[in-house]
């Protein structure tokens, strides 16, 4: 285990929900496992006027009541800081110097921007002008939350702003999807197993399918979501990053730059979808009212903060190709949506069928291709579906499952995504963080779709009843076969479906 240097984590926007619900609990879990450095402190910074005691009380809302919590709370401090007030940053610098001396943390600082993206550049500028952004002796790092831009132009502008004040190797663009154990395990599954890597190409794979479904709606965030939509909120960042891990070439070494170089190459190989081709390759939908388990569910346009005539997509499905030697001609399918039957994220590798179908008329129902299912959440694990003879006379064939679940490892604890990513940043490991050029390449691919939707009002947005798998039109994207309709449970999916 790499040794973590003494340091201070400064959280801008510390009075917000993300800090209470995700960041502080993740830090507490690291503290319980003795994975924080010996001398460590958290300094909350936001416009709200709070004392250290007030901040500790707020932070404890999502933590257990015990002695460990009390000990951990002693590492939490607070400093009022307005992003626009340069004087506040001078006070912040003095507070950090005092904390470093009192807590013996050295002057190693991580700045976490849990704020609206509109102030990222302003905070970075003020940190630079108060000589907090760089040091010859100590490390200075900047963690940036998504969304990283709203389109290609704004992403480029934001990159330029940040890189005026911080070097690229100091900037950590966080994508919590990449902190999940099953995403990281994809590298091991692919590159350490002789049974998978030789088959991981156009010669043996029919198609790749990535699904990220949520069973909730906009949950009171209608105002924000109506400006964003599923394409910006999920597909451009989370799901394209997953596609990058699926499609990348083996890196020379397991190091951040080597891995991220390969992901950028995948994004550079994405076949552009011209504006005129968007309607046949991208389907968008919006959930409408329905009844689920006897309960009436609002449609998206009925949600608070949403325009009555909104054309914002809550569902998007896409077909695309990666034009390189490994994947030439293999279609990739991505879909994501809200108010669907289950909360589930998974990758499905569909292998090509055998060239001679001896057993096609053997009475089997359902899909007959072999599938490797990599489940990201929930019920994390891997499922292999293949065909076997049913016991008895004749050649009746059935699909059987061979599965592995992380929960089977009884003595192994799965860290949360934020827990893993925070620790990685503390140790200077940027492998699971997005690099600036990758972010721009992803926006470059998505931009023609945004332009088509903006410029052509005749491109339809299909309604789908809340609690279903999206508009029927998305089924037509897949020419040979159907989407896999996953359950909450990974295995026994042919026996019962837990939603």
C-alpha cells in the first residue's frame, strides 16, 4: 500500500449536500480503516457563516454516534470564503498556514470544488493569486466535480481557465462512476485472462451494449435537469468513459498516463455522427405519467421546475462505431434513462454466434448468443451466459449462467466510489480521473447531436410511460437482436426478476 503524505483537504462548497452525504462519510470510512495520513485535516470553505463547531455538527448528521466519530470530528475545521472575495482567500491562506503548523500536516493541499461550475475559474484564479496553487516543496491538487462544461466550447473554455492557474497534472476531474470496483476490475478481467483478451475484438464480438438505468425521476432537481438532460448528465461523461475502458488497448504499464492515453485514443477513434444522421442513430425520450404498483406517477413535464413544453430528454439511446483495427464494424449501443424499472448499470459483451447452427431448432427460448455481463451496480459482479444441453433424451438446449459476485468475498469490503477516488487523489494517482483532452474529445463527439436537436425541431422526442424501458423506437437501433432487460439481481435472471 502506497504511503499517503500528511495533508489538508479544503472543500469549497462545504455547506452543500455533497459534502454531508458523500465526502464526509467517505473520509470517515477511510479514517476508520486507518487509511488517512497520520496528520490530516479537512477545512470546509463556503459563503455560509459557520464556526468549526457548527461545521462538525452538520458533518455528523450522516455519521454514527460513537467515540470514533468524535475523534474524527476533531480533524474538521471551517473557514468562511466567498469565491469572489480576494480578501477571503488571504484569510484562507493564513488559516491554512496555522492549521499546517498546529496539525503538523505540512503544506500539502487538495482543493475540492464542490461548487457550481461557473465559479471554478474564479476560485482557481484566487488560489493562484494568493500563491496557493503551486509550491516547489509541497503538492497542490485541484479536484473538479462534473459537469465539466455544457458543450464543446464551454469545456474548452473551462480547461483553458483552469490551466492558466494549475498544471494539467494537478487537475483531477472526478467521475464517481470510475471509482466503482467493477469498473477498475474490467482492466484485470480483460488484460490478465487468456480466455478473454484473444476474443476481445471484431472477429468474435457481435456488439457491445452499455445500460445505465435509474428508477427515480428528477427528485426535486427539475430546474437543473431541464437545462442538462440525459445526454449531458450521463452519456457524455459516465457512459463514454465506460466505453473507453471496454474498448481501450492494453497500456504498457498500469499507470495513470498510460491508461488515460489509451482512453483518449478510443475517443479519437469514435466515428462522428453527422447532424443529418442523428435521427437514425440517436433516440431521445421523456417519461410521461403512468401508474406503478397502483401509485400514480407524474410525467417529467409535471415535475416542479420543469417547463410545461420541455423538450429535454430523460432517456437517450445511441448507436455508434469505433473506427480502429480492434473494433472496426462492431456496433456499440448506449442507453440511459430515468424512471425505468430498475436502478442498474452494466456492460454486455455479445459474442458472435457459431457459424453452423446445429441446435437452432432445439426448442430453446430467448437469446442464443453468448454474453458476458459486467455489472457495475447493484449486485456487482460478472455473469457469463452460455448454452448447455438439457438433461434427458434428444438435444434440448438451454442457456445457463456462470456468475461471480463481489458479495461472495465475505471478508472483502467494497469501498464507495468517493472513498476510492479521494484516496487516489491523496496519493497522487489520477488513473480514475478524466484528463482534459479526453473530456474535450468526448464533447467533440457529442456536439453534433446537441446541434441537431437544437437546429432541427422536427427530430422527435418520444414519450415513454414511467416505469418502462424507454420508447419502443430505441429497439429499432439494434438490427440483429434486442436490448438486454436487466434485473436488480444479476444471476437467476431467467428465474425471477427483482426490480
